[in-house]
C-alpha cells in the first residue's frame, strides 16, 4: 500500500491470518527507496498494490510484526475488501462484476 508524505513515498505490506491473529499485521514497511523496492517486489510477484496515501503514512510508523491498531481497522478493512474483490474477479476469469 503506497503513500506519499511531503514527496517521500511510503509503502507497507500487510498480512492477515485469522487463525493466528485477531488483526492484520505489518509484514514490511519503508519510505523512499525502500518503499519503491517493496512496491517493485510486490509487482514482480503479482501481489496486488492498493494506493492509500494517508493509511500508508500512518502504518509505516508501526513496528514490523505489529498488529494494526483498532482505530485503523475500518481503513484496513477497505483494503482487505479491495483484495477480496480482486480475488473474486480472478476466480471468475477476470470478468469484473462476475
């Protein structure tokens, strides 16, 4: 999830395993060149990238492995819904709305 703050790009990789954790966790995060590298790795491995500048800038401040704080649940839920829709489209053969 890329974001920018005063011209500096931020990116955060999230993971969620409901069988192990109560909330999504920060798997990787960085700013500047590290953010660019995270985005490039995601794209190279066909991992969806969602752009939300304010959320990325807030999440990049968390420690790696940290759970998403409750006040960010709604925003992260929007990202998870975006990913779910992508998975549904992929399962339907790439047809949007199928």
